[in-house]
C-alpha cells in the first residue's frame, strides 16, 4: 500500500480534486439519465403502454453507460495514485500515512483547502482528529 507524507498528500490535492470532480459530475449525469429512463418506464407501466422514442431512449441509455464508464475510469486513476475514495456524495478521500510506525489515514473532504485531519483505520470519519506535530512540516500552516 502506498503511503504519503502530509506534504505529498497536500501536493496531490489539485490532481485528485480534479479527478474527484470528474467522478462526481459523471455520477450525477448518469443518475439523472437513469432517473429519466426510470420515469419513462413508470409512465409506460401506469398507462399500459405508449409510443416511445426508441432512438432517444437508446441514446440516453448509451450516454448513461458512457458516464458510468467515465466515473469508473476517474476512480481508477485516483486508486492508482494510492488515494482511497470513501464517499462520493461528500467527496471524502483518505491518504494512507505512517505515523510513529502506525498506519493512519489523512482525511480530506471536497471543499477543504488542505488536509487538516487524520483518523485511525478503525475510527473512520467520525474519529477525525486535527493534525498535530507528528505529521511534520506544514501542519501549523493551516488556515484558521
């Protein structure tokens, strides 16, 4: 498993934030398209049938699948960097880090300007704690 220093993880934020944005946008578009298809299925069911623009439905289905594939590719890029995606809805990422011989996770959520928290593997997001001097240079340079 790849591990990061605080400096390395913060330096990667622009890259992973951009990839995360791509994932979230593709996921949102795929969900919108799937919602349209589901709504159409519901209307067909409730009306006992109706005339349907088959070509339009096929385009929507193809576009939804393309968006899912785009999201998977961007997730794969984030994973290949060694960063863990924990929650796509909130944009929560973890960066594995070794502190005092223990594997912990530097915790970042979309919208935060830099990594300011960490947690143990077991504690998860609820166990987030502010960084301290063990994380090295830059931990005090956090914006207030």
